């Protein structure tokens, strides 16, 4: 089990690296300034944290009402992940279109690219983090 301090370190490093990657690579792909992409990445970070809180509260409330005491299997985990990402993409389209002055179609394409990037980034980051900072039992 990771300590609270370790989890804070994990989160801070994750966000800082993500912001740097999004500001640089995002500006190249989107053809916008690194500053514009960096600010947008900060906005997304706040949106993701807020959505995570709200979505998981809603999901847990639904589950408690309609599935009390049942285990969460693979199908439910996949559904949870897909609904979470779909909510982020839906909100993200409007934020991207507004902030970068794009059409909704352009914003959707960019937002889907961000979603794919973050899925791969989260996988790679968490794996690398476990290698660099192994759990005490694994050290």
C-alpha cells in the first residue's frame, strides 16, 4: 500500500509531466502556442478532478441503489471507464472549441486525440512510477 505522501508525489509528478507534454506536443499538433495549450491543460486538469469527484459519487449512488452488495466485475469496470471518458470528451469538446476558437468537429478530433494520449500516458506513467518508486514490499 502506498503512503499518502507517496500518492501526493505520484499525482504532482503525473500532472507536471502531463502539462509539459500537453503544452509542447499539443501546441505542435494543434498549431497553437505552448502558452494557450498549457493554460488549456490546466483547465482540463481542474475539470478532470471535478468530474472524477462528481462522476464517482453519482456512479456509487447509482450502484448503491440498483446493485447493493454486488461485486464490481470486469463489465462494470469497463462501463465505468467508458462513461467517465465519454463525459470528459463531451465537456472537453466545448472547452477546446471555446478556448482554441475551433469548430466543434475540430475540437472533437483534438479531444479524442487527448483521450487516447492520456490513456497511453497514464499506463506508461504508472508503470514507470512503479519501477522508479516500487512498493515497500517489492523494494
